[in-house]
C-alpha cells in the first residue's frame, strides 16, 4: 500500500525540497464521490484524452510487453491527468480539496491552506498511488 509519511521530503527536478505534512491512505470506495465530481467538473473528454492512442500503441507495438513498459505508460498517463487536474483546479477545487482531505486525514480547511508546492506535491502523490489510475479510469467510465 502507498503511504507517504510526514517526515518524508522530496527533491524535485528544480532541487526544491518539499516537506510533506501528511500521510496518505490508499484510494477506497468512499472516494468515488470526489473522483466523480472532479471528472465531471473538468470534463470527461479531457480525462479520456489521457488514455490516448499514443500510450495504447506503445503497449501494442512493444515486442515484449513487460511490467516496466506498463509502469512507464502508466506514469505517462498519471502525469497527464495530474497536469489536467492542476490546470483545472478552479472548476473542481472543492472536490480536489475534499479528496485530498479524505485520503490524508486533514480537514478541507487545512488542505486549502497548504503551501503551493506542498499542495501540488500532494496531488502528485495521490496520483502516484498504486491503483489510482485504474480507479480514475473506472470513475471516468461511470460518467462517460
């Protein structure tokens, strides 16, 4: 299970160290409301584009489909979805805050007052969890 501890720090590519004042639990059934709300407000078409032909072709054309290739394609999709969520945070802000509060045990108010690098890192950490992309895709299929 993916848990992010409160003492963990992350160095980003720009050499910025982000303190993580949160611990994440895995996505579960109770989070479906938040996921559906985010997808509904951002637009199913924008999310569906993340699961595009380029990623599928990489899997199909690969002579050997292995776990490394599947993980690499999954990371590409995760990064695209995370970027879309961050770019569209205004329309889905309340649902994003609610999802982050739910998985971290923080309040919505605490999430709303996180420093920006911590907030963005938290979104990325949620999206990097095992099974998150599958959960997001299932939630998307319910709306599409």
